[in-house]
C-alpha cells in the first residue's frame, strides 16, 4: 500500500512542478496557488515515504536512510524550483532566469524519478545496494554542480575545517573499496550513505574555506579546482564499485 501511495503522490508532485514552471509566466495568484499545492504535496509525499521506511523495520536502518535521503533530495529540489520560479516570474522567455527555471525543473523531475526507482528497489533485496549507489552518484553530481556555480557561500570557514572534512573522504574511500571486495548489498548501501555525506561535507567546507577573507584569488581557484578533482575521482571510484 505504501508503494501505491508514494507513486500516486509523486505523480501529483510532477503535475505541481509543471504548474510551477507555467505559473512563472502567468499571474501571481496562479503562481501562489501552484507553490501552495506543491508544498502540500511534498508534505504528503514525505509522510508516505516515512511510513514506507518504518515498514522496513528497525533491523535495516541503512535502507531506511536511503529512502529518507531520496525524499530529502526531492524536497530540496522543490525548494530550489520555487526559488527559481520566483526569480523568473514575469520575465521574458529569453531571460537567463528562465533557463535557470528549466534547469531547476529538470533536477526536480530527476529526483522524483530517482525516488520512485529507490522505492521499487527497496522491495527487491538483490538490487537495493545498486540502486542506493546510483542515487548517491546522482546526488554527488548535483552537489558538484552547485559547488562549481559562481554562487558565493553565505558563510566562510577556516582552512582547518576544510582539512578536517577530508578525513571523511578517506574513511568513505576505505569503506567503498571494502564494499567492492565483499559485494554484499548491506556493505554497498552503507557505502552509498557514507559517501553521500562525506562528499557533500567536503564540498561545503572547501567552498566556504576558499572564500575566507585571508584567501587570495589564486589560492581560491586552486582550492576549488582540487575540490572538483577530488569529487570526480571519488565518483569514478563509486562507478567502479557499481560495475563490480
């Protein structure tokens, strides 16, 4: 029953996404209605996904985390989409904000699709690990796009904080290699969950440190380049685990 409810609610959210995109070109009232409708739908979707996670039982916490992460990605994408819709409201079709809106809508649909694939995989123990890994790879790619954007972080942090966050990458790498060797579904799922957090934390810390007031333009560029290279290298490692 959970799967059917998730499927039905996710479809409603895709319809809300279409209304949000078209609402940018119409009246403020229609836009407000679309935003309110999508907010209600994401709340419902979060509830049914949480029920689905609970139904797995407490003996499989890593798979529960995979499901919760999937709905968190959808919620974040919706928040970004509403922000992009606000920015594009009443702008001409060739305005850069319109391209941003289309990009945000695409990410939104990708994440809803990813959620549905994850829900389906949860029912089949043989594909749980593979699916968790695929979802993590997609998430890291999205985080890398944000990292590479010209957007300046809201706060800065010290270089020491950035160095501290690289330790998570070292731990996750060891876990990924072990999962590749064991090929056990539970090891792969745990790797997917750990990798997701380790890379996201590293990218956040790296960007915040690179914009520290004491950091020169040249050092910032190098830090951002190495953050990207580290992430691409880690993605390659996860792709190999997936192949294995």
